[in-house]
C-alpha cells in the first residue's frame, strides 16, 4: 500500500435532537446472562423456528431482526462521516506478499490501527478478506489481537493466494488507546469501523467489490456475523468458534446492548433472537461455521447448523452454508480451523489454492514470516497520532452519536442494508 495521507471531509452536521450518551435499555431482559445454557438456547431456537415456514415468513422475521440490530447500533440511517482517512506509516516486503502498517480515520478524530496484507504480484482487482480478531490475550511468546501469530499466518497465507487482507484492532485493544474496551457501545463502534474500513478498501486498494469476505474467531466471529448481517457488500463469511444458540458473547462489546430482544412494533410481537439468527441474516450468501467440542459451539452440528440450513433452503440456497466441526479441539483459530477456512475462501473467492494448501491438504505456512509486534505498529515516534485525535470513551462516543444521520430517502442517505 503506497504511503500517503488523506484527510477526512468535515462531518456534515449534528443531529437535530442529540441522542443520549448510551443506548436506551428495553424491557425484555433476554438473554440476561451471557450464557443461558444449552437446553434453554436450543428451546428458544426451536421456538423461533416455529414462527416461520417459508421464504416470506422468514423474510418478515429477519427483516425485523435486521432493522432492530441496525437501530440499536445507531447505524440506521448510516452516519455521514465523510471520507475515511487513510495513512500508511510503514511497509515491509516478505516472501510472496507485503504488509503495510495503516491508520484508518473512521470518523473525525478516531483512528483504527491496522495492517494490510497484499500479494507481491497481482493483476486486476483482487479479492478482499476482512480478518477481525477476538479476545485472545498476549503471552510471553505471542502478542495480542491483530499481532498474534495465528492472525498473521492466515493473513499472509491468503495474501500469497491472491487476496488483500486487512486486520485491525478492536476498540481498546492493541494500539487503540483512545478508548477502553468493555463498554456496551463498543458493539456499535466496532461494527461501524468494519463498514468504514470496507469503504476505504473499496476506494483505495484495487479490490473486487464482488469478492469480499470476512472471517474472525471468538469476538472476531461476533464482529463477522454482525457486519455481514448489516452490510450486503460482504459476500462471503466464516465466523469461527462463536455462533451459538445459548451463548451470546462473554463481553459487553458483544452482548452489552439489547440487540437480541426485538420490541413489539407495528410489524409484530416482541421477538427473542440469538447469534444463530444474526448469522442467518447472511443467507443466501456463502457461509462456513467453524465449531469445536471444547466451547459453546459444541452443539453446532445438531442445533445451529440445522436451523441455518432451513433458512438457506427457504431462500433457495441449501448448499451455501456449511460446517467444519472439530469435536476434540478447543477455542482458537488454530491450524485445522485455518485449513478449513482457507479451503472455503479459495473456492468462494477464486484464490490460488496451490499457493496455500499442499496436495495433502495441509497449510503451506513455511514461507510465512511472523513479525514482531513492533514491526506492525502504525503509530510510532515518527508517526504520532495528530492533535485532533479524540481522547476518552465519552469523547469518542459523543463524536459518533453527533454524526449526521440523513433521513431515509434523503440525497446520499443509505441504511446499512442499502450500502
């Protein structure tokens, strides 16, 4: 990515009636705890299945869920935040791919630190993979978040296979020092950041808008299915070790807002939903769920996947959803999971499978370089954050809330589902 600096256009204005500093609560306490238990989750999913029987009734239910999700995250109408600022602060050529250190200014004064992995040689528009990270803490030998070895390996391998891959910090993780993480509004900000990074990629990175995918594990899986639910530009998704009927996310950044309880409205009674139905909002786009026996995705083959297949079948695409289940494995994005996702994305995006997988199906990760954390940072002594950088949770949230949200039908306005 060629080093350059772009400035954001100023925000168009402030909403006439200032929204509150925190999203309003709803009467329905569902789901209550992050984990309601296997039986309660399975029963709730079965009850949800009883509310629809065909494409029309599913679209009525899913439409209400999608609208509620977008409204609760303050993304409908979508905020008018101007052009995304993009600044490249470093670049490194490796074996068959290159890595750039980048800052995205997703709203004026909010900087999202990222790395962009690109093929060393390519012609024409390239596929794009958004690779969100989860709550995997660093160790003495492996750093946290986007710097983690498993994140770098998948991104580098996909770049060697022909894709542009973007990894970035969750709010309050890695280089994200403007805010803290465990706050309910983080869900809204992280989904907004994902969609804004996609805006920037389509504008600046010579990527194919018809070949956009997203994948992430754990909390990165949550980011994956939420962004895919709201942004139809994400045409392929692979949430890893996250989709569950009974587990709603172990952090306020996933389930701190009342996104799983749709209030009664003119379209129908109150609905209880789950991350399974958020994942189902991707249908009929291709989707791979990766699950394991050692966490809350243990029931996926018997509980979650049958529901998703029913949705995909109702939409005429029964073969577009699949599951890679590893009954003896734990909660991570390790080699077996990466192998399943690489094979899936190779088919869905038209990547060079031979550059990523051997004849035995094993990952060709030998040529990859796992860089030190310091080699991937985008803010350094020579590239400090500018003085306009916002400081603190309240300042960032206020700036997000005060972005103008054009009324539906206004010139240039678009809800997330229409972007």
